[in-house]
């Protein structure tokens, strides 16, 4: 039977029927057929505790018995208040204010509006554009599409709909680069800022790991340099930690690697452990204080219906407790070691003619190929071996759940390597 469900990013003519998922437990989800698949992507990187986690499920059940939803306009509730306090506690020092929304894209829209309005309220009404990076991905809504990579990104069709922003080259220095090695990247950023800072409200970036745009990794020195440049040019710094937040790069937040506090930071994906859609846009006192005033322009005119949803906030609180009580950062460090050993240190993989690069950072590993043709058929190949892999363009990656065992990780990396190294067809 044909389902009326319209699937994302799918070519309707060539798509194969989507397998039906009926449940999940730990790193696996189960199909209607009984087939179990080890999820190498943890459902677009959000199901960090895996499926069916008893504590997260119980938190949702308990909250559902008390209060499923209430508007946040003019009202508040414990889950929203407590989660905001927790987010302020765990994020880089100085991010003291939390604005909720319902998805990563909307969290970024909020960040961009906040930055522009901050500049207007601070007497810089000319600063109305964003500065983004090539290879960036910040979401699929109109405002977000305008700050995604305009060339390699997937939104070229909509160019006429999008406001024009500024772009700087994607950083090229790797994670372990020396300060000298990032100078070139920072010089490129300085160049754009010095030419256009009068019209730039904020520099926005996915710190350390540009995720959907090709899993491009860079150095903490780049973040520090970007922070200094933003201060020099009166530009706000926005970190989109929608993908990197909650441990993905090996620290709780990518910003922690650099000891940098952005002016605005956006969290989503792992925020609720993936159990409900939600997002938080955090701001420093400096940004928040600019909104305290008498004019009609001082109110922040944004308010998604489901912002601060009690179920989402409650499960996010439980997710954080599990993360801390069960020492997830140690789990991620161990998991990262396995990824490094199995992929980075595999000379045959790295030497394979289809492979352009292999990178690992925290709980993220990617095999970059020279072209997406090299990955045609890889999803079916992996599925036949019990693993759910879904490459992005020419990048074959894994971002597993942090509860994955060593054996599960080596099964994932084994399939990723086998695609290149084993004879097939
Ligand atoms: C996924 C993602 C978004 C968009 O989040 P949605 O919840 O899908 O709207 C934004 N920024 C980054 C870095 C992401 O990875």
C-alpha cells in the first residue's frame, strides 16, 4: 500500500519503500519484519541514549500525568524553569538567559533575529546581515537556508527567496592544528569582517564540526580567533551547537574545547536525548540587557506555540541527569578511541583510491570519498549486514548513540570499512 507520507530529501521516482520501524531498544531499532538494525546515525544524531531508555520514557510518562502542555506566553512551569537553570549551569559561563523553541532551525531563526535586534537596540541599525561560513548547514527554514553554504548546500533552488548574507571560506586547519596553522583561516575571516563589518550583526558557525555540510572539522584555535575578531569588529558570535552539543565532539559543548563563550548559542537535537523535538537559544547578559528598555522595539517578537513544552523540558532534564550520573563523557572518550583505532589507524582504508580523507572527533567519524558515486548502494550493503547507515553526499559517517558498546561500534566501523575493502558484486 502506498503511504501518503512524503519523505524528506527523497527522490520520489527512485525512492525505495521506507521500512517500517515498530520499536527500539539501546542502539537498535526493530522493523515490522522483525529485522533489527544497529543505528549508526542515532536518528540524525539526536538519540544519544539510544532507543527505549527506561528513565527517559518514565520521565515522559510521569510528566504526561501532570501537564502535557501549556503556553509559555505569560505563564511558566517547573520543567521550563528547571531546565533553563540547568542549561545555564552546564553551558559556557555567561550564557544566562534561555529562549525556547521547537526545533534546531527555529532556534537558529531566533538567534539571528536576536542578533539583529540587539544591534538595532545598541545603536547599530546598519548591522542587519549575517556572516556565515562555506560548508555551513543551519537548517531548512527560509532564514536558515540563507546562511547555509550557497554553493554545495542543497538550497540553490530557493536563492531568489533568500536574503543575501556574507560568507567566509570554511576553515581548513584540522582539529589538532597549531595556532600558526589556523592563521590562514582566521586571515580569511578577518578579510570579510574588515570589508563588511558595518553591515554584519553576527558571525554564526557550527563550532569545530560543520556537520551536514560535510563533517568538516577544525581547531579550537579557530574558535578563539573568531571570538577575538568578533569583539574587534563589534559583531556578535553565534554558536550553532545543534549537532555538536551534548558530547558529540568529546566535550559537553564544542565551545568547551576552546574555553570560548559565544554571545548566543543554539541547542537542539541531543537536548531532549532525541525523545521530543525542542530547542534552546541561550544569550549572555550583554545581549539580554540590550532588550531592557521603553521603546516598542525592545520586546522580542517571537513565540512558537510549543516553546517550553513541559514534556520536552522534563525529558531534557532527565537526559542531562543520565548524562552526568552515568559519566557519558567517559563513555564518549572510550567510544572515540575505538573509532580512531578502527578507522583512522586503518592504513588500507586510508589508502583506498575512493577515500579522500578519514576524520574522527569525539563520537563522530567520517570517511570522505571523492564523489557520491563511491557510496551508491552503501545503505543497502550496510542493512544486509545489520547496520543502518545513511551517507550525506560523498560522506559516509557514523554518529552513534553514546551507549553503544565497543562491539557495536566495531560492527559499524567494520561495515563502513568493508564497503571499501571487501570485494563485492
Ligand atoms: C540539524 C541541524 C539544524 C536544524 O535542526 P532541525 O531540528 O532539523 O530544524 C541546525 N543546525 C545544525 C548544526 C544542525 O545539525
